[in-house]
């Protein structure tokens, strides 16, 4: 029977092709960690065979839908993988943005406003198109003023990674003249088309509401205290369920509001379609001053 040291030596002596075959069943972070094990491990971990296995099966057809596909000068599958993780690719005539989650290689999309159904979008006094330097798309939708807010988006489950729990997020900004969202809840929902399994809930698109809830200050004896009694220390008060949820700030300078989640099953679900919606049609008050970049669909973070 081989000793422990001999067994380790045998692992180091494995052919590159054998190591690559094993690494292809792991994950991108595991492959990167194996680079320092040995020369053969490094060669295997950098090989196209390994990184091809981390790319989604349909990556070639997705890339072909981009006007940038001919300009992609990629020397290796690893370089392509990292390029698709760090630099989202515009596809379908710029109506969608596609990229990969770096840790897993799972497919992510953002649907641009031109790929969404926005009520009153064709009426300039209600919605207009605008361009921003930090947006992914050439044009994004700016809400001028409406009393009926309705935004819907759909995506075929066959476009996504199988056996994956996804979340959908509205990505937007508030203009300096934003109004009508301060105390008006908005109804959001994510569900499979033709199914009754969607979950509705109320949220708030007022960015300042979240900041106010995190930094509620009361005055006591002329000094500023948080509700926890600690001087000048922001607190996180308990938010009642009926208060709904507030937007979160993203690293790219935009805001996002989670609309819901859904599980994308195996290949048998390729014909399914998921619909995401943002509605405020009951209050009747006028509201405006939002810039919608799109709806982002990405794997749920653990």
C-alpha cells in the first residue's frame, strides 16, 4: 500500500489531461486555487478544456447576437470567461445586456427599457428617452409624470442557467425632481407565465426613505441621539412589514429594488417564461422623476 507521501507524489505526477478532466467538474475559484499546486496543475488549470467547461453551453450563440462579437479578440477560453464576467455584452440590437457571474459562470441578463413593456412609453409628456454616461444601454427611460405606473418584462427560462435560483431587480435612479413616491407603495411580482405561483409584495422606490429609516434621529435635552440611545450613532430601527422594502445602492451608482425570485429547473423547463412587474395603479397620485435602466436577472447570492 502506498504511503501518504507516495500518494501525494502520484497526484503531482498525473498527466495534464487527467488533471484538466477533474478540474472541469469543480468551479472557477477552485481552478484558480489549484494553480500553485504543481506545474501540471497550473497548465491544466489554465487550459481551454477546463475553462470551456465553465462557460455555458450556449455561449457561442449568445455572443453571435452581439454587434461586438467580431471585435472580441480572445486568446484563450479563460480570457473569454473573465471578459464575459467583467464586461457585460450588449446583445439583440442593444436591447439586452449579457454577462456571467464570476464565481459560478451562471448566466445573467439585464433587460433594457426597450425590451420592457412600459405603459405610456410612447407619450413624451409621460416618458422620454435619455442617455447617461454610466448606463449600459445607449438610451434609458425617464419617467416624467404618470398616475398609472406599469412596467413589465419577460424572459424565456431556456436563456438562463438550469437548476439555479434567480432574483430579478429593477435598476433605476431618482432625479433631483423626483416626486410622488415618498409614501406610495409600489406592487412588484415575479412569476411564471400561466402559473398562479407568483408572489406579490409592496415596496417603495423612494431612495431617501431607506436613508431616513436607517438614520432616524430624535432630540433629547438638546442633544442628538439615535433611538438606541447612542450619541450620533446611526441605528437600524425595526421596519414594520407594512412599511415594505426600500431600494439598495449598487456599486455602479444606480439603485436596485428586488422584485422577487424564481427557480429555473432543468432542460424540461426551456419553454417556460418568467414575467416581472412593477405596478402602481391604485393610488391615483401623480409621480415622476425616475430613470429606469432595466430589469436585471441574476443568480441569488447566498
